[in-house]
C-alpha cells in the first residue's frame, strides 16, 4: 500500500450507524478504521453491481463501500442488517 486511506461516510450511512445499538456501533467503527490501512481485508467481497463497490461483514451487519485508489479514499455508502442492506 502506498499510504493510509481516508474513510468518509455518506450522510445516509452516518445516520444508519447512529441508529445501531452501541456495541454494534463500536464494531462498525473498528471495521471502518481498519479500512484505512487495508481497504480490501480478508473476507471482503467485491459486489457484482458497481465497479468499485465492496462489502465487509460484521456479524449480521454489512458495510458497503467504494474504494477510490487514485485518491486514497474509502467512501462508506450503506451500513445495515444483512437482510435489509441490499435493498434499494
């Protein structure tokens, strides 16, 4: 890696995180912080839709994010329970 990535949150993703219970918020925060050093950690999945959309799993929750390697930015798009997060 050439450097640490900046992690930014879309407003909807920030609201979704705030709606979670505290223990889950902490797990999500830890996972997003880890994306700074490795935006493609073991277990992450590149989604079929969207050319740079990835998913990382935290228990029953998923973080959907976009990686922009050219500017070292990870944008968190959506956070939610696995049964709801893929719905438009």
